[in-house]
């Protein structure tokens, strides 16, 4: 797997899952599409079930898994969060991914409860969402200041469809922590992805491996530190299902 802050957290989580289970970690990837996360996890030794409504995305997932030699570790299921109870491993998954999911679902609270209900006691949910404040800054920095102001003032962190928006909402750290907590999940970590690296033009790093290395290190240390974390392109949360608690 890659070495950014999100991947490092998931690697640590899966090491703990191997200790708890004493075998192959079970991962459930909701909205995992073509397997950007699922296939590397399968390569690392996990058993991964991907649930996605798009047959085309699942076909791409199967091709990617075949090419990586892990097709036996990847199960593709067409469906959405409503289908979770019928597809997860018995007793729940060690890790449930909801990456790029909550921005598009009809009911955020219901979807988060579904993610939590699919986790085995002591397991975790990993959620990756678009950050509303990063979207504001991105528009302001490209001269779309009026649009940035409208987006800043929008309660759900999105513009209307006339502005070409496809997402239904964006999050900030408080709103993300809130929806997870309301579902009975314990938020253990809230960090950023794309804190610095998404702001630095690639042309500035050409010909300098030292600058590239320094940027990767800066990205890692900035990921968990506000206020830098709070303007990252994406926000990542890892939330635990307590061993003695039922998700609401």
C-alpha cells in the first residue's frame, strides 16, 4: 500500500485485526467501485468484499483483481448500503470502508448506522469525505471568489446543480465527528488527506527528489494537526465499534 497518512492508519488497523482474529482480516468496502482501495488491501493479505451499485465499476474491479493476482480474495456485490446485512462476513467485518460515500448517499445518518452495524465488535469504520473548506479555498485560489463565498455560506457545503455540482454535501471536522458519534461510534482519529500535497504544483518538485521527500514528510506530519488538517482536500476518520456496545 501507499505511504500517506490514511494508508498508514489502515495498515496499523489491519495489523491489530490480524491479532484479534488470528487469521485473514475481513474488509468490507462500501462504494468501493473499481477497487482503488480493495485491490491493494487484497494484495496485502486481506479478504475484501466490495459493494457498489455500478456494474461497470464492479467489472473494472474484477479486471484489476485478476491483473493483481488476487481475484480469490475479492468478492464483488452489486448493491448499496441497504444491502450490507446480507453481504458482510458472519459476525461482522474487521474493517469497513466508506471512502467517497457519504457525500452522495440519500441519508447520511442511516448510511453511517449501516456501516457501523457491519463491523465486528472491536472493529472499525474508516470514512473518507470531501472537505467543505478545501473546496472553498480551491475556488478562491483559482479566481472563483463569488462561488467560493456561496459555497462557504451553503449549509451543506455544496452549490446547486447549475454550478455543476454532483456531490450532495461536504463535511468539516465537526460535522464528520458528529454524524459518526450520533451512530454510536467512537471516533479515535480524525486527520486530513491532501493537506499540503494538493496545493503544491507538481512542476515545483520536478528535478528535486529532496523536495519530494520533504513534501511527503510534511504531508504526514500535517495530516493530524489543526488548522492544517482542517483545510485538507479530504477528511479521514477512523471510528471504533466498542466491543460491548450496539451501534444505534
